C-alpha cells in the first residue's frame, strides 16, 4: 500500500485532504470505492487512507488491529501504517474490510 519507499500516505509523504475521505474535508459518510482516484497507491490500490478503518489479520488476546483511518478522523490518523486495536467481535460504522484479488500474469 505504501510503496517500496515506505511513504506516509498511499500517494506520497505530503498530506492532501482532497485525496481521501476524512473529517478534514468531508463528505462525512462512506463513499463509493474509487471516489478519490488521486489518492491511489503506486500499486493502483484505492482508498487505503480514510473511508473506513480496515481489519487486519494482526490478532492477539481477542483484539485485532484496524488501520487506515476513517471518514470521521483527521489526516494524521488516516495513514495505512497508523493503527490501533479493537475487540474482534466489534461491529462499528467506521470499520470495514478490504477484498483483494490477485491477478497472475501469464506469458
């Protein structure tokens, strides 16, 4: 998500409120995936910052890590590397998940 250079945000190291869905600019609700194409990662992944927190597979003691920030957070929280833990059975409007499909290239 952050590129091989370990950037702070999917698009680079400078924060831009118009590149993501968060509390600094709005619209203060979830949006359709791809509504912020300028915030794409070097791999073409969209919405890696803001929108909703995403569950990760990092689980310990009935808690799991969520990352990426949400539409209710400010820019310093809305980064792929920023995360915190929540109970694994929590259901919350600001937490979701990402489905990933890997395409194999054939020659």
